[in-house]
C-alpha cells in the first residue's frame, strides 16, 4: 500500500499501514504545516492492492529504495538493495513523474510486475531488471504451505502405488504356487496309477508262478512214475523253479524298493506342502499388513483433503476479517481527517487573527512602491522537488 504526506519542499512520513495494525498519526511540531484529507483518502484506496514489499523515498527527482519489507516479494528475491533507484515500471519510464507511478507497482495478488533499477553512481553505476510477484507476506506463506501439502500428497500417492505393485507381486506368487501344487497333484496321481499298474503286474506274475508251481507238481508226479531219465528232467525243472523263485524274490525286493521310494517321495511332498502352506499363511499376513497400510494411507489422504478444505475456509474467513478491518480503518481515517480538517481550520483562523494583529501596527507601502523578488526566483533557479515517502 502507499501512504505519504506532502509538505512545501519537504516530506514527512505519516504512517505505514499493515494488514494487522491500526493507523497511528504522527503530529507535526510545526503548526504551519497542513494535511490534505483528499490525499489521505486517495492513498488509502490503493491499500487493497498488494505491492512487492518495497518502501520508496522520492527526493530530487529520484525514486530511491528506502526499506525492504520483511517477508515481501523483494526480500524473497534478494536482488534489490536499499539505495537502488527505480527507473521504469513494466517498460514505462517513471523518472520525474513523482508519485504518479505508485499505482503501476501495486496490482492483483499473484500478478507480476517488471521493475528496472539503477545501482551505484557515476562510472560504477549499472542497471538491471527484475520481475517480482505482487503479494503480502501472508500470501507467500500460504503458497509455501500449499506446496508442502501437494508434496505430501504426491508422496502418499507414490506409497499407495508401491503398495498396489507389491500386492500384485504377492498375487502372482500365490498363483504360481497354486499352479505348482496342481502340477504336483497331477504328478502324484500319475505315480499312483503307475503303482497300481505295478501291483496288478505283480499279481499277474504271482498267479503265473502259482500256475507254474502247480504244473511242476503235476510234472513231478509224472516224473516219479517214470524212469530215471526223467529224474534228470526233474532236476532241470527244479533249477528252473529256483531261478523263477530268485526272479520272484528280486521282483519283490524291487517292489519294496519302489514302495520305500514312494513313501520317501510322499513324505518329501508333504513337507513341501507344509512349507507352502506356511508361506501362504505368511503371505496372507503380509497382505493383511499391506491392506492395513493402504487403509492408513487412504485415511492420511482424507486428512490432507480435510486440511485443504479447512485451509480454504480459514482463508475465506481471514479475507473477510481483513476486509472488515480495512473498512474500520478507513472509517477511523475519515473521522480523523474530519477532526484534522477542523483543527486545521481553527489553526488558520488563529493565524489570520495573529497576522491581522501583527500587521495592524506595520507601515503601509506607498502606491508607487515596488516589491522585490527573491534573488533565487529572479535568476530563474530550477524548481525544487518535493520529498515523498510511500510503501509499494
């Protein structure tokens, strides 16, 4: 905002208006100075538009940076120094325009303005341009808070995405284990069928052996009834029976070995099944934990959304309060201006009485007398600039 007080050839700062303070007027010790109420009202009307956080001092046709407001756009940028001279605003030269440029600096909150500055004097002087964003310190603090909330929301979204990806991996692993179990089940059924076939083959061989034994008994009886040459045949048949018996024993041992291997494989598969079941239980626990984390992340996301809604409501209430405070300040300024106008009128009346009383005893100049002009005016001296103080 801009707030300054002009005097004849001098400048006196009246007050700096902030968004949370009430106006305080500084009374001048010189009773000859006067205050223009129209200047105060027109200056206060620009308070609703924020500037870039620079307090300017206009003197001798130059617009100098007097103070940099803490938390403002200029302090955040860091390139403007106290003592720099303002040359142009958005490409418009403001040198010699006195206070007419102040409305070009202020503007809507969040908009940008380009300032052309000059630093140094003589050969060491150099100019630079800077783009600043209009806004109050509260506006920039709010932007930083919104940015932090957006970063936290992005991080939560990333965590949610990672949790979903991990859940997908767990689901794929479960499906793979299911397929493995199905394959093992099919393999077990195939081995059971092979075992049944072996058992049926063993039964057939056993029946065949029994039939052979019966035949051997019949042949033995026939041989015993025949002559001795037949005994030799009997011995051969006995040896053949012994060989068949050995074969039967070997087959039994082979079947027993197959049964032992089957039992060992069965125990191994049961142990693997137990391990798979345990892993599945652990995966279910991990999935429940992931679901709990997902619910927690969703709750935090809802909390962030509620915080954003509360912030919007708080900003609306804050803006409404600020508008009411500015209206109250404007009303107080009008009341103070009316009282100051009455005070000025009373001072002027007293000065008129004092002047009348003072000049009643003074000699009157004759009609032909000529009033001399001051030497400075007679020589055509350059007009002096009026110093002004204001905040942009």
